[in-house]
């Protein structure tokens, strides 16, 4: 079974991906990882992707599609994959979907206020890279004891822009998969444990209920 997880920054997508890949022995494939692998191979396409990333631009569509198709057509990606990202535009998502089988799309639907609160509580350890929230750990890294800091782009102004861009790009893709009858939308304003339980139910096919 191949699953596509869609969620705004701060929706809990990263944490859920980690838990799901472990529990269901899925292979985690993110667009970012696929691009980084291409860049590391030093190909011409990798060079173009690198430039786009450095300039904060979207990858050119033809390159994105070529790179994604190459990767997704490898035998190890045929089944049991958890996809994190699948084209940035509706056209790219449609093209990839015509090429690659997706069984379930899970959309983590979360309010702006909820994700903003989560983002502002997020801290990173400057020494070991451990990411946590201030509720859980206080202000000191639980792995190495260093003082935690906020990520540079975790402030309200930057986040509001990132969130807005994400929603504009993603909602047409959500609608497309909904019409294809493979999308389940879940309310992701709850605690991560509750969201995880709901997502597991969907993965296991225990719920037909679609929250609107
Ligand atoms: Zn640390």
C-alpha cells in the first residue's frame, strides 16, 4: 500500500511520518530527500535543483517530474511507501498520479492558530540538532544538555507567509484527490497521540468515516 501524507508546516506531519514508517514498516520518501540524493549524485538535473533550492524557488516542473518518476519507478518504491510531498502544483500531482499508484491520501487538516502555537513553541538544539517543544522539555536539550534555541524561520511573520503559500498550492491538490475518492481528511488540531491513533485507523482500513 502506498500512502501520501499531506499537511501544512506544523501539522505534525514529520512526527507522524516517523511513527508510521516504523509501525507499518513503510519506506519514507520525501521530495526533499529525493532532490538531495539527485544533487549528491552531481547530475545536471541535480545542479538545476540545487540552484532553485538556493534561490528559494520552486523546482522547474519538467525536472521535478523526471527526477520523481526515475525514483518512483525503482522496484524498491513499488509498494509500501509513505510519500511526503508529491509535486508542488496540481498539474505535477496529476501527472505523477497517472504514473504512480497511490492507495490512500491522508490530509492533516489543521487551523492556522493551532499550527502557529506549535511553531512558536518549537525549539532546536544548536549542538545536536534535536527538535522538541518547550512544553515537553523546558529550555535544555534532553539529549546533550545544551540550551535550546528557536529556529530562525519559526517566527510569526515568516510562518504566516509559508502557511499561506502552502495552502494556495495544496488545496487544489487536496480537492483533486478527494474527487478521486482516495482522500481522508482528519482534524489535526488534537494532540499528536490522538492524531496518530486516527491515522493508524485509516491506514488499517478501520474507518470509512471522512471528517468534513
Ligand atoms: Zn542537544
